[in-house]
DNA sequence: ACCCAGGACTGAT
DNA sequence: ATCAGTCATGGG
């Protein structure tokens, strides 16, 4: 029995669509693989599944996979029209959206997302995916029938040795992941409770975990908890902000860029961030010197509160 | 050989 | 509060 032989779920997509290739390979999820026939093999809420586009619908197949889980994972319940309407007039963001209109922000499992981004420090996206696969293979529970490895639980990682984690190509991140797993396994931090907290408190709570700073916390808030206001600033987004939005200004602090991003991009800023991130990494013309943009937005003065 | 990667932590100011 | 040094590993 293969995933493709299971009965599939079919969901009609809004006119805004869904670009699986852009979405599943845009550095927010790390356990999806593109099959030779253009479908995607991966996991939704800890269950293996296969997803693909069929005309104007999204199809998904997997044991115990529900419509609700797929809708929630891909954010098909989100008011995309309102989200896009909330964006500022911004030639860079408009260009980024034109580059991949169907790019979407996912709502993934908090634990795996937390681990992925603890492992993301100074790693390229392909390497984060490699680490994810290594951890599954070495420590993950086998799932039948597709004969795959689930992502290891917190208690399983806490039970492993740090040396075992290092064998998964984690490098200096092995200690971070090991300690964080123990913190979760022992209930020092509850990923369930974080889901009920206001975003600022949730961020503080996540940052109590080893290996979780502001950036990783924002990634988990955005890509797992659906906090669309969370605005992760990694080296790529920092590059966009410096070269396009703070053009000409030298020595701009990270904190000021974070303040600007919150004020400029608004309550769904994290969504804007993902468009910018994907654009800047994949469109060679994005940061080209000859690229011309009309009326670039100005950062303006720092807003005090 | 050299630089970079979806950074966080530590210790010195 | 801010800032440089340091932390493994693989790809280009």
C-alpha cells in the first residue's frame, strides 16, 4: 500500500491559489520531498501524506489524514483578501508578490518547527532538511505502511545522548537541541500553553528555550502558531531591509529594523516577510543594481511609544 | 584557501 | 544595554 493508492481529499482553492513548489521549498518546512511526477511527499501533524495540485484543487492522501488538518496546515481558512489588503503600498513587496503569488505561510507542528529552527543557526536550507532527515532516521519512530520515520519526540531526543545528536550533523547545535528537548520533555516550557498566549508572551516563553533567540522564536510563531505578525529577520531579510528600505543609511541597528518592519508591514507582516524572503533568494534581479523601483518607501523616524 | 549559511550564547565593556 | 568572539559543518 502506497500513499498514492489511498483515497484522496480534494479541496477547492480560492482564486488566490496555492503554489506548492514555492510554499514547500521556501525555507519554512524541511521534511517535504518533490516526487518525480511533481507531487510532494511529507508530513502533516505527524502523519505521512502526499499532496498535489489537480486543476484548481488541492489534493492530499495519507492514513488518518483529515480535511480539517489539510485546511489548517496550508492556511486555506485564512482571509487572504484581507491580508493582502492590509499590506502597505510598497513596490518591493509588490514585486515580491508578483514573483510567487501562490506562496503561502504554513501552520506546522510546533515541536518539529521549533527543532528545525534551533538547527537552522548558520545553516543553509538544504542542510536543515538533511539534519531533519538524519534525526528522523536515527531517532524517529517507524511508521507503517509507507516505512518512513516520524520526527522524534521531545522525550526521545531528551533520552538520546548529545553525541548521538552530533552524529546527525548538528555540530554545535547539538547541545541546544538536546537541552531544549529536555526543557520540553520535563514540562519546563509547554508548547501547548504557548498556543494560548498573546504573541509577546509566547515569544518570551519560547526564548526561555536553549538555542532560541528572537529570530528563531519569530520563525516558530509564524510557521507553526500562525502568528502572522511575527517578522523573523535572518541574514536574507536583513539584506533586503538594508539594501532596499534603508538604502543609504549606514550602521542601522537590528532593533530599529524590527521596529520599522512592524510599523511598515502591519498586522500580517510575517506574511510580507515570507514573500520578500522567497523573492530575494530566488530572483536574481531582486537586488541587481540596475533594478528600478518607483517611489521606494522610506523608513522614516523611529516611532516612540 | 576563502566565504557564507533562515543565530545564539558568553563574557567583557 | 551593547559588542566582539566563538561555536561545527558543508556548499559554492
